[in-house]
C-alpha cells in the first residue's frame, strides 16, 4: 500500500492557460474524491467517482473544470482558462465504497495562477 | 444540507496541558463525523471517526472525541499536549445515508499551537 499519490506537487501557470492534475488512488479503492483547499480554509468537496462513474459534482465545479477516471483507476482534474481565483491546493482522496470508508488523502497539488 | 463550525481558528496550550478543540455540526440526517490533522505542506490524516457504534471514540496519538447528539457536538480532546501535536485540525461531516462514503463537508480548521 503506497498511499494516494498526486502529480505534480506544485504547478505555476499564467492566467488563461489550461492545467491538468493527476491522482493515483490506493489500488483497491473504488471511490476517488477531489477537494479544493484555499489558504486558511478547510477542504471543499468538488466531485467523486465510484469506479469510472462520476457520481456527484459540487456547484463549485464550474464549466471550466472537468474530471475523469477513464478506467476506474487514476483520475485527472483539468482546469481550462485558469483564473487567479483558481489558486489553491487540490487534494485527492480515495476510499472503499462500503465497509471501511475512511477517505485517505494524497499530499495535494498546489496551483498558483499568476 | 450539512455544515461544520469549529470554534477558535487558533488554540494555544502549554506542553502537557489538556487539548480541547471544539466542533459543532448541523445535519438534517444522522451524520458520520471525522477529525483530520494536517501538517504543513502535507495531506490530511485521519485521527478518528464516529460511525454511530459508540459515542466516545478513541483515535491515534492519544486523541479522543465524544459525540453528543443533544449538543450537536463532536469535540476533540487529548489529556496531555505534546510539541508534535502542533498542526491544523479539521472536523468533517458526511451523511449516514451515504454509507459514510459521500463527499465530506469540512470546518474551517483550528490551528493548534503548543507552548513549551
């Protein structure tokens, strides 16, 4: 069990550019979650997948955001036409769907939009 | 709809003193409740969780929390603070109806400072 990994750990981009983040969950976990955390705040739920199906999306997930989990393993989160307000830590977590449902978090990707 | 309120954005205690971090929740359905800890530049680590089995929950690193339905509270305590406890602590809630596996709603966090 290597834990949840995220790549990259840091991303600096210019306003208007597109960025993509990757999350690799714990191997046997079929649920995968994305959260956003801004400075001084708690994480805010964005979306989650069960296997490859996206089951819930927060209204925080604007049209510029899209998440995929094509084969039910790793997931990507893309932000198009980034804005300065997108600067945040993007956290990924994974869990089992039933039984032991603790969400295990990755180290996060810190996005800075200049 | 659910929400979490953590009273005190910063709490300072002396090493060896009691730690008390407050969390009140609002939920229209029975909740699952969690406490997570976050060290600088790291992800969140689960301290403990309430899943309706027992109202007093023991977690890692000597922390425990008690679920009080009448007070809608889930305060985190530790009898004796250690310097290594200095971190950000988050309380979170998710509806029981989702089997505990829906997205979490977090509070804004409490920064715990340990004075030597």
